[in-house]
C-alpha cells in the first residue's frame, strides 16, 4: 500500500491558473495542502492502474485457475 502520511514536505514551484488561485485564497483554502492531497490521490490511482496493467496476465491466470479448480482450502471453510 502506498503511504505518504509522514513524508517530509519539499518546496516546489507550480504554475496555477491565477483566477483559480485567487478564488482559493479568498475562500481561505490551504492551497499547498489541497494540491498535496489531490496529487497523492492521482499518484495512487496511476500507480494501481500501472500495477493492474503490468499484472493483468497473472491476475487472469489466477482467476481462470480459481474458476476451474475452486478456492484453495475451500473444503475446510466453515461458512
């Protein structure tokens, strides 16, 4: 799982739409925190999309095996 909670902050330069930035500041938004949160969500989304693409064949093979053979240890399930 990707965790970014305790990572240190690093200063960076961003180019943002001036009107959007002005409105965000007028609304009292913490622009740095908002961008950080949204960027972390996008990084997670892209990471898992890439992982799924890279592992598509293995997942398909596993699912096919489960479909044909059933779940491992299914005979021992009590529910």
